[in-house]
C-alpha cells in the first residue's frame, strides 16, 4: 500500500484508507454470503412466502400441510433393516413414535374432501436419543424434479397470468405425470387407508460402511376403499380427522414399513421419477398408531418433521429435496412458533 | 486484571487466532446457511453445530487462561474513552463467545431438535420444548450474530488503528509471531 504523501504529518490518509477498505470488504463479503446482494438466490424465505395463500399465511400454523392431527404409537422393528443400515432403529425392538396425519394445503381450515394430497409425519426415537424423522405423502411421485421447479409451480399456481400454468408445464413437463395421478387416483375415506411414500431417496449405511440408495413407504394394513370425491364432500369438512379418531379408538392402525432398494442407475436425485416396480423391497417393521390427539396441545404441535433429522446409518443422497425441505421447514417453524399466540384456542373452535 | 508482560502468553495468542478463524467461519456459515435451499444448507448446518460447541469449549478455556495469566496493560497514553471501549469490547466478546453457542444449543432444545454433533453423537437437551423460549432464543441468536460481526469489524478497525496509526504495541501483544516491532 502506498501511503499518501500529501497528507500532513499529524494525519496520514493511507492507514485510514486501509482500515476502511479492510472493514468494507469484510462487510461486503458478509452481505454477499447472507444473500443480500443476490436477489435471484432461491432462499427459504422465498419458498415459504410462495406457499402462502393470497390472503397471507395462517399465523401460528405450519406453512404447508397446515391442517393435521397428532398421534402417538410405536415402530416395531423386525431386525431385517439391519442388513442395510446400522441405525439402531432397525434393531429388533419397539420404539416410540410421535406423528401427525396432515393435508397438503397451506389452509388449516380447508375442507378435507378438497385436498388431493394427504401426508404423514413421524418421529421415531431410539433409547440412545437418536431420531428418525420423516414426512411422507400419498402421491407415488413428487410433482416436480427440482426445488427450483417447486418454487416455479407455487408462483405459477398463484399467478394472475392465465397462461402461467401452461408456461410452467411447458418448462416442467414432468408435472404432467403428477397431474395424471392427481386426476385418476382413487380417493379413500381414511388416513388409515393411505400408502405414504418418502419419495425422496436416502442412503442406508450398513455396518461395513457400504451405502445403499433407498426409498421407503408406509403400506397400510387397512384395505383401501375407493370413495368418489362427491361422496367425501358430503361427509363434512373434518371427516378425515373424525374418522381416524374413531377408528384408532376402536383399534390401533398399522402400516408395514417397506424399504425399496435402488438398482444401479435408478434415478435417486429426482423424486418425480418412480423406480421400476420390480425393485427389491425389504419390510423392516410395523408402524402402529395407538392414539389420536388434537393438534392443539398435542405431542406433534411443536415438532418439525424435518426429513434430514436422521440417525447415524441413514444419510441424505444426491436428491436435492431433503436439504431444501429442511431449510424451508426450519423457516416455517421459526415463523409459526413466533406466532404461537395466533394458534386458535381449539383446533375446531372456529367451526363449532 | 493486568500483567507486567508486554504480550499475551503463547497459549492465549494461539487461542485468540484459532478462535478468530472459527468465529469468522461460524458467522459466515450462519448467514450463508439460512439464505439457501441448496444441499450446501445441510453441509453448513452440520458444521455450524459442532463448531459452535467447539467455540464454547475454547472460550471457556480461554477465559480460564485469562484469569490465570491476565492481559498486558494498555498503553498509558491511550485516551480514556478508547481505553474504556477496549475494556468493554473484551466483556462483549467473552459474553458473545460463551453466550452464542449456549443460546444456539438452548434454541435447538426448545424446538425439540436433537443437537447432533457428528454421527450418532449428540448433546442432551438443556431446555424444555417451548415455542416462546424458542422464539426468544432464535431472535437473540439472529440479532446477536450481527452484533458479533459488527464487534469484529470494530475490533479489526481498532487494531489496525493501533498498528498503522499509533504503532503502540497493542497489536504486537496479540500478534501470532514475534514481529520486528517489539512493544516498547
């Protein structure tokens, strides 16, 4: 650095400039890292904002899958998962579960018959304190292939431009496969009759350190009964919650936890692409839902079903969604817990 | 709390520079991770938690060393307001170095997240699950991070002021190696 020779003896400009430059560069680097200089960066804030309905988000609620009901139960591992993953949760035994049945909507007051996607969140805890959290839906594939695509789907759905969806589909033709499912798949009258799928691919790490790309599903023991949507509409806005409450009170409901192992070359980075039906599956245990509780003051209310909370022995894969979901869920959690006072006094209070 | 030594002891200097790297990394990781939905998010979060705990441990060691070895006196001709600022900044740094990891740990506990360090190793929860506690701690963690970075910028500006403008030996007191400009 050249020091200013023009300055008087008592005040040298050079050092002051050096100080200003050092501090300024550090501040700019910080601002860049924070994304303040990159308006196009896809941030959790943008994704979560795009989920909100036109009137703004439902304060105090999850920003998506906002309507739901808590449950508790168990995961009973049969031991067969241990060949694929060293996670303690696959060691033969019974582990407590907290979960939540939910609807894929940002509206906590949506009528159950109006929501196409149903989901489940679970948290399985092993005695060593490790947790396996998962949030699954009943669709067999995810609507789009990338988090950016999901953001574009949200903005297109909310757009006033009548051609927005057409343009979106032209850019994301993979959405057509999902639309096909949404239009043709039968509806059921119960959360207990749904199959829930991880969709995202994860890696199971076995005792030798070998990694196995896998997906998992919950396959219901209950026989699905197809019910026409018109018929469901007549059952009232909360029929799913009422039905599952009565059903579980009468007897616990079960799902087989099925792990599907990828063949080499199967698409692990794209949850929009199903794997061929002949892939090897391993039943690793049974999920039993024993008690339903309202979300208000329920055991699932303050749990973020972040799909990246995984025990040692399960890791994320090259699928970009779990990271994006984790980032967005965290943002949603931070917002809704700060708005806890807005959460209604009773879950159904507004409607009674 | 001062010593007649002109420089901090070698362990104190080592900790200072090691922690400088850790804390600057930590702050950049923190603001970076909450700004992205790419897989980098997970990598950064996975570094953030154990690094935070490492900083907590280092800060406690450093505080102990500070009680044992104390700090060299500031130059006697330093104006009083600057002396006061220098002393207060040290309290602020120790409070932040110890407080930020604890706030982060408490925040995760209040949100019912497991505090995973690496593999299956995780820390116990230190607070009950509570949305209001989580909100309080999350906000504290967020705003104090910016305050921490602002303190560091002022710290850098101040030490450059000592070195480049006053050349009074304050920089040499913490310099990583023995420089030619011995403190007088």
